[in-house]
C-alpha cells in the first residue's frame, strides 16, 4: 500500500463527514488507507465514524484520553503504507496538500516533508504569538531550523515514522526526533483553514508543558548517549568550586582566623557534596543507558544503506 493517513481525533463528530469527503477527493488515484484514532471522545465521534467510514478506513478506539502524542503513536503503529501522513481531524489541515508533499518527498529523495502553515487562520493572542515564541525557542535551543513545529500535517517514510519513539507530549518535537534519527527533512508551505466545527483542544495553558518538554528534548538531543558528559562536567565544576572555597577557609583557619560563623563555609561544604552527587548521578545514568541498549540488543546508530561492490 502506498499511503496511510493517520488522524488522531477527540470530540470531532461534526468534522467526520466533511473529513472523509475531503480525503476521498484529495487522494483519488493514490492507493491509501485511513487510520483514525479516537482519543477518548465523549461526543458521537465514534458513532459518526462507524456510520460514514469508507471501506479503506480503520478505527482505533483508545480506552481513555491519552493525549495527541499517544493517539498519533497508536495510529502510526497500525499504519501499513509505504508512506505515512499525519494530520489533524478538524479540517484546518487540508488533505489536498498531501499529493504535493508526496511528490516533493520523492523528487528530493527525502525521508520527511513537514508542513508549514501559510496564512495561518488562528487567533493572534492565544495561538499565533505563543506559537511564534515557542518555535523560536525550539529552533535556537535544538538547532533544528523548522519554522512551524506545531503543524501536524507531515509525510514520512514508513521506517522513520515507526522509529520516532513518540510518548509523553513529544508530538510537538517531531522535527527534533526526525533529526535525531538522522532523516532528511524539508519544510513546505501548506494551506490552513479556520476551524468550522467544534472548538480547539489547545490554549495558552499548554505553555508550561512545552517548556518542560523542551528542556527534556535539549537534554535528550545532546546527552542521551553520553549523560556523563553533562553530569560529570557540572559535577567537577561544582566540586572544584567547593574544594576551592574549603581550601581558602582552611588557609584562613591555619592563619588563626575564625571561620565557624562564615556563610562561605556552608557554601563550600554544600558545593562539594553537590559536585560529588552530580558525578555519581552521571555514573548511574551511564549504567542505565548502557543497560538499555545491551539488554534489548539495541544499537546506538541507524544504518541508512550498505554499498558492497564485491557482490
């Protein structure tokens, strides 16, 4: 099968009929399946899908609301196509862009094509401004230069999509995960429509979650395979500062000064112990990382291809 379209849904009953119509019109002539994942809807979304779904559609119903990342991961796991497209079910993404994205992926020999919402039809204060700030922060901290991290519309080669390791709330950081995988990715302009049905499930309240996930992604991107480089470096800096303060105070004590009431003494002792703890944490993290790979026979690398001219 050429294409699987993965669509996470939550309380989008009114969008189901127009969604199927748009997909049928946009993907005419492309062998495809539609994988819909209901993420704990409390309205008639499941009923509408069962009533209106075409023969090439499959529905995955989660037993509760797990969040968009888990729903997307479940859909990708079920997908069988050579290419996997992800999109929102609210019709703000336009399925008519998918053929163009497939053509771009194949002509440029890419692994992933990410959508960039041109003329975004969302509120300025609650959606656009926070999104621009978040996009700039992610770009600067991860050095992955994608302008629109929040656009769900993407097309992946099958092996890339199935090895992203999506969990938590990491769907916002798919471009970073793609870069960590070593895949070739480009961004293209796609259409964006105003929401016609229902209401958005996201607002300004997600800001702290994005910041928390960003801190994790920066750590994961830079130190996932070498945690000792982070904890060890911080530990030795802190340890040397603590020992320097302790030696300075020891010299003062030898010279007859009273150091018992000095706050600097407490700081030196605290820094010394923090340094030792950070270094110990680095050792533990290294052992956990090695156990993770060795116990599951995983490799810390991915081979794109092997060229053997002897055959």
